[in-house]
C-alpha cells in the first residue's frame, strides 16, 4: 500500500510499467489533491521514465496562470466544474510536454466551496485522441475524499494504457 492513500503499490507500478512499455509520459494539474497524484506515481521505482511533472494549482488564479484554464470559465463557474478539470488536464499535458494529462478539481471539505458540496470531484484525462471527464461524489472525510480522487484519476488513465486493468 502507498502510505496514506490506500492505493495498492502493485497497481500503480503496473500503470507506470505500462506507460514505460508504450514510451508514454504523464503530467497532472491538481487542485483538491495538492500533488498526491504525482506523489503516488513518483513513489514507484522507475517513475522518472514516465512522470513529466505536475502543477499544484490549489488557488483559483493559479489554475489560469499555470495551467491555462480560461479566466472567463473560472469567473462564470468557479474552480469546481467539469470543464475546469478538462482544461486542467489539457494544460498539464501541454505545459509539461506529456502524452497524457490528468486534471483534478473538487471539494474535499469539510465545508462547501462556491455552493459545491464536499465530496464533489471532477476528473479529466487528455491524451492522444482522448479527452474525457468524470464527475464523482465521494463520501467520507477530507482524507478519504482526496485518496478516492487520486485512485479514480489513476484508474481513468490506466483504463487507457493498461490492457488488463479492471
């Protein structure tokens, strides 16, 4: 298990191995997870061959400044929105020069943010011919919601690159 995340290290290692075998790389732009996706990937030996980097864009203005999320989208809908996750994924991919980009935004709690309930998570994946997003409502306290978001983001990528994932 990866400490504090409840993720099976062998599953994350399988994802890293599959990316390496495909000669592909990944980057993430993370809000509510604060770098936990890149931490989970970098915990695996050999991750340096596939992990390009990550953007921790916790503050709303950094989502625009660092990840390229449209300022008008943030002004109109706030930081917790499916399209924000999609633009975070595309921004991570483009700004870090990766084959795959993951974007995560949401509310870990304990309080709502901009009228959005805790446990609401928006994930997105951008890659070769792929632009997909997913919205989850995760139960539990802050630590559980963040760990669930990391697991879901890695699963979203793994379903595209690991033939036996499931």
